[in-house]
C-alpha cells in the first residue's frame, strides 16, 4: 500500500508545483516575449501552437471528432477567454510590470463570485462582499502608483484594460460550464485555444502587427519565451490543473489564485528589474488577502488563470 501511495503524493506535488510556479512564471515570460514580437502575435502563435499540438495528440489517441455544435461553442468561449482575456493581459504588459499584472488578474475569483450570483446563484455572504471590496481597494492602490513598469506603476487605461480582460475571461468561463463541449476537458481546451488564437491573429492583422514584425530582429529570449508559454504554460500546467481537479478539491486547486501573483512579483523583481516597493508589497497583501477570503469557499468553482 505504501509503495502505491508514494507515487500518488509525488504526482500531486509535481502537479501543484506546475500550477503554482509555471503559471506564476508565465507573466515574466510574456514580458520577455513581447520585447521583440508584437503582443497579439505572441498570443496568437502561442495558442495556435499549443491548441494544434493538444488537438492532434488527443485525436490520435482516440478522442472523437468534435461536432459542429461543439466547435460553435469553442468559437464563442475561445475568443472570450483567450482573445479578450489573455489578449488584454499580454497587451498590458507593454506598460505594466508583470508582477503587477498578475496581481490584477487575481481578481478573477471576485468576478466569478459576482457573475455567478447575477446568473441566479446564491447571494454572496458578508465575508465575500468584504473580499470583493478589499480586492478593489488593492487595485486602487496599484493604480495610485501611476509610474513606469520598472517602477511598479500602472496607468488608469492599463488598469481598465486588465479589468475588462479578467471580466471577459470570467464570462467565457461561465459560458463554458453549460455549453455543448467535448467530454474531454483537454480536447475542449485545445479547441478553445485554436479559436482564441485565431482571434488574436486576426487582431494582430488589423493592428498591422504582421507588418511590424521583423523576423531577423526577434531575439532568442522572445522566441524561447513563446515556446515556453505554449509548451509549459498552455499544455503542461493546464493539463496538471485539469488532473488536479479530478484528484483533489476545487478549493485546494484554487490556492493557485493567490500563489501565482506572489511568484510573478518575485520573478519580475529578480529577473526583469521590476520594482518591489513597499507600496506594491502592501497592495499584494491586500489583493491576495481578498482572493483568499473568497477562494477558500468550497461552493465556488475554481477556474484557470487568464495567463495560463
């Protein structure tokens, strides 16, 4: 019995490490990727690559061909989650420190709480309302710095884009609960990545990003970062997340929502010269505290990170 239990614990630890640290690191690698590649091209290439690899692998392993209704759902959910959700996050990292972006993204559980209630779910408790208010205070603290990315600042426009992105991601996540999708969550995710990636490439085309891209000027750091985001962020960590949801409680898996921002802030400080000011640290404590207040509630479903 003990011989069988040890590998199971090891797998759990590895899966949690992937969700905690790989997803937490994606914010830093997004910043590296957009140094020499326009933002929507980064997202489009990343999700098309990840989605195509996952889709092909699952179909080869016997996953049934998706129906037209399932593809229709994917082309609604994918643009909301990947194009609108992740796209706004990638765009924002041109102007906002990666760690600060991760802190704002931590508001997703707050949106999920409010949207679930508006859809007819249970009314938030006083404790949960306190968490919502605390989270908004934390974001207001970040906006008040109003400095450069290296200084840890955030402009009102960038804050608005990021908040709208987290809302778009949350709406797509809620639609995905009831929409007709393949029984395999990984196949559904692959289809959504393909649809969302196509949406990001379309935006890149309308923004003239293809014309802006100079392949010869793309740095090795940007290229490797896009590969890391596709392979580790979108395939490995997301698969670990789905596996954990089938092996442990949503509340336990949901702890990623307040670990990821801490990881992102520390990595941004260590490897991208992003400021770790007292102001940012206090805002981090406030926002993470708000997410803890709301996320550790078993009746609320936990959903993946927009930076995935």
